[in-house]
């Protein structure tokens, strides 16, 4: 395969995966970054853009990038690692062997975005990760690997996503080494269908309802400790109070909801 592959990279999984490629001297031919990666590390993850620039990796963003389709011609693989981008079908059709994604849930449950947030919000006891081929529908391709992740009682959505990142990186490294050895990658179809989660707004507008039972309040607070959500809040008179984890206090602006 050599280096004839592209990576849609974002968040900590994308960052750590790029470090892995650099270490084993298999740098991607192309790196496609999340549109919101501004080249600065934050409290949730390090910047893939910053890393790409440091190591002179060929990178770009799909947003406002004309004629990007031709860059994918004759590639063997695409790996989607922490990216928030939906890869256009036209690009998927150009890839010789196929495109692979790692999703933070046991598909088909919790398809779409914010899977770890919804798992915490709904009080799940476990979730997992799924490595799968990318098809024309979101999170619908044939499954290569599934791994279960136990949700500890104290986990926030960020804790769970961090756990997913560690496990996902381990599984991807093993898979990539198989690909380098030209081993056949077996997979199976998803049998069931679940609704897609794709929350673009704060659940319950980010407001704690003190009439909920204690378990629901706790799950809600833990679920909101995940970008791009602002911390949960409540009101006393005209004042607004946010419930924030101590290690997230460096984040100064809680006034913006996700777009």
C-alpha cells in the first residue's frame, strides 16, 4: 500500500493516529482536517493542524476548497479518524479498495454524532466502538471490528470519549498493520436499524430541571462535559450558574451553543 492513503483527521483520535503514522514512517498522502481546527490545542484535544504543519504533512480542509476531488484519484484507502466530516459519495467511489471509519458506539446503536454524549445522557451501562467500512449512508457500512467499553459510574461524556480514543487507537494500529501485510479484512453486515442521533442543539437547552430525579440530573451534568456543548446551567433570580468540572474551568466562554 505504501503511503497511498488519505486520513480525515480530527480530535484526539486523529491527532494520535497522525503521530502513529509519523512514527512508523507511513505518512498519509492527504490529510483532511475538521473545519473548526484553528491550529491551537484546547482542553478537549490537541490540534491536528498544528501537528501537520510541524511535520510538513500535506493537509487541507474541504470547506472553501475548490477542485479537491481530483486529489483523491487513485488512492487505495481513506481512514476516518475523529473527523466530523461526511465524506462525499463521489470521493468514496474514487477509492480503489475502500474507506474505513471508527465510530464511538456499538453500531447500529447511537449512529451519527455525539454517541458518547447520548450514552451518558441515557444512563447506559456500556457502549463501545465499531470499526466499519464507509458506505453511502452514515454509519451503515459492513462491520470489521466491535469492542465493548464499560461505562464506569463516574464517567462523564469526556471521560468516555477519552476511553474510546485509547481503545480505538489500539484497534486501528492492529488493523493498519494487517493492511500493510496485505491481509484480507473480513467484515459483516449490520443486521438491525436504529435511529440516527445528530444533536445540533443543547439537550433541554442546556438547562437543569430540578424536578428530574437525581439520576437523570447527574447523567445530564456528566453528558454535557463534551465539546461543543456548553456546561449545564440553572438560574437563581437573574443570575445564571454553570456546573463545570474543575479541569474545564480554563474555558472562559460558555455563551455559545453548537451550530
